[in-house]
C-alpha cells in the first residue's frame, strides 16, 4: 500500500514537474518570441517606410506609399480616438469613421512630404519594455543620412494578436499628443464642431 | 533698430489692450466635458494675449529673423556655422555646470567641466568640439529645468514678445541663468554689455537657421500653428527636464480610458474603409 501511494506521489511530482518545465519553456519561448516579433515589426516598418519612401520621386508618390503603411502598421482608430479626446464622444459614428480616414490622409500628406531628404538610415533597437496589457515600448535610435542620431520611441499595442503602433515619440515629442492639442484647439475655435476639423483635414490633405 | 522700436510699441500696445479688454481666454461651459478637458489640457488661460504676441513674433520672424537666418545659412559654410555654435555652447558652460550641480547630476557636471576645459584650450576658445571626439557629449541645462527637478510646476503657458514660448517657471529660470552667467557680470563690470547682445543675437540667428526647414514644414503642415508650437514647447521642455531619459510611466497616455471622458466605440484596426 505504502509503496503504491509513494509511486503515485512520485508520478504526480514528475507530471507536475514536466508541466512546470513545459510551461516555463513555453513561457520563455513566448517572451523571447514577443521581443523578436517586436524587433521584426519595427525593422520591417522602418525598412518599408523609410526605404520605400526614399525611392519615390514625387510628393504624390510618397504620399500614396505612406497611406497603406499607416493602415498596415498603425492602430489608426485608437490613435484617432485619443487625438479627438473628449470630442470623440460627441462625434457621430459617421463622423468618427470620416475622421479616421481624413486624419490618415492628413498624416500621409504632411509626413509624406517630409521624407524627401532621407536618403539613408540606420535603426538601432536599444531596449524593448513590456508595458503590460499587450503593450510594448521599443526604444530605438535612428540615424538619418549623416545627421546626429535621433531617439525614437515606438508605443506598440497588440490588436487581434497583431502588432500595431499607437504612437511614436521623436526626441520626446509625441505624434499623438501634438495632434491632440492642435485638434482640440481647432475644434474649440469652431465652437465644439468636430465636422469643422474634419473639413479642415480634407482641405489640408489636398495636394 | 527702427523695427525693434516698432516691435516694442506694438508689444506695449498689445499688453495694454489685451490685459484690459480680453486678456483671458473665455472659460468653457462647465457642463461641456470635452471643452473643459481641452481647456485644462491646454493650460493657457492667457491665450488671446499669447496669440497676439505669437502673431507679432511670427511677423517679425518672417520679415527679419528668417531673412537673416537665410543669409547666414547661405553665406557661411557648415564648418563655420558649427564653430559658431560650438563657441556659443562653450560660453554657456558655466550656467550648464551650475544647473548640473543644482540637480545633483554629478556625472553630467563632470562632462560639462571636462568639455569646458578641453574645448576652451584644445578646442581654441570653444570653436572646435574636441571634447565630443573624446566622448564628452554636449547637453543643455538651465534653471527652468532645475526648478522643475526641484518640484516647481510650469504654470500657465506664455508667449512673450521676442522670447517666444515660455511659462512662469522657465521665465524665472532665464532670470536666474542671467545672474549665474559670468559673462553678464563681465559685461556689467567692464561696461561691455554689447558682447552679450552680440552673443544672444548670434545664438538666435544660428538656432533659427538650423531649424529653417523644420519650422517651414511645421508651419505649412499644421492646422493651428500656435497650438502645435504650444504642445511641442511643453513636450520638448519635459524631455529636457528628464534629460532625455527613457521614462516608462510616460507610455500609457494613448487609449487609456481615464484620459477620455465617456467612451465611444472604436472601430477595429484594419476594418476601417475609406469614407471619402
């Protein structure tokens, strides 16, 4: 009897042990895969965005290239919501959808034009920090041409198990925060009218 | 010089007109959550006056400073411009060192001291940044940042004539930095105050020249240039206060629900089709 219990006990311990080891391996493997995935994601983005963009000849071509990059790599709906702040709630569902699209167009046009001078770049990932809730911050240093290296932090979220950028900060200057402040001011000047901002974004997106 | 007089008069007229009549921004309807949030985040109760000075600064920038900076960019080769900037930075070392020490940043104070010694001697009076080649990188520091490190809040946003974006903390900091600067006293004691005028004039033109393209693009691209500058000034100052160090608690702003009163359905990423 005693030996039976002993044997069972040993078996349980063994099974438990294996499970623990298995989960540890799996856990470790996943953590590493996550960092690797994030690195891969950022590298792919920077290659596609900066290199492809630099190959284009005209503003129109660059803008056309940037728009799909935004849709593919950025969580535009979440960014749009953050950028509109309290006015997101006031906007009608149609306005929200229109704003997301108008804002994406506006970003492609304004930032598409700025890519002209970048003929070469190097991106170093310094550190990846797990912010919890599927969110990660990748701290990178980007060197464009022969200029001084620039700190760029990427805030990345997991949406439907896919990585999406929520924001990036260049030398501490956040894309989302800057537009949030700007847009709040525009809406305020227009007596709280979200549509006025959307119309202005359309206007600014015209070439 | 005539332009400066015009500027001075316009500035005085602006202060009087705006503080008397409509210096303060209209407060939002307290029931309008979105407007209240926007008002608080902007932290700009003197917005009408600030916008007036912003426009004024912008006007003089367009007709004066930008022109000078343009000539400066064309006339001087990069080497010369870099030498000027190196020298200006070197002259500012005592103030940077004092603030490094005030903030208890020992290793940064060491960097600043080494830079000052190396560049003032080997670097021929600061014209060549030899220290950088030896691994002592430049960093900026001022008393506004020191006050922030000591726990002073920035206060409401300000746009000042000539100076531009600021706030009470940074404005006070500028005053203290002037007092900390040995050159202020040299100018005062030996009656050569013009050296400081030349220095700050050069500094202004050099900085403007370096940001020529960035500022032009920003101006063209933004819908509200004033609000963009206001936001960028704050973010840039906050980054400088942290000395550019990575701050993990900075991250969660986006999509964190407490930043957004109420909620609205967010379409899933990738599911949004072009609404145009």
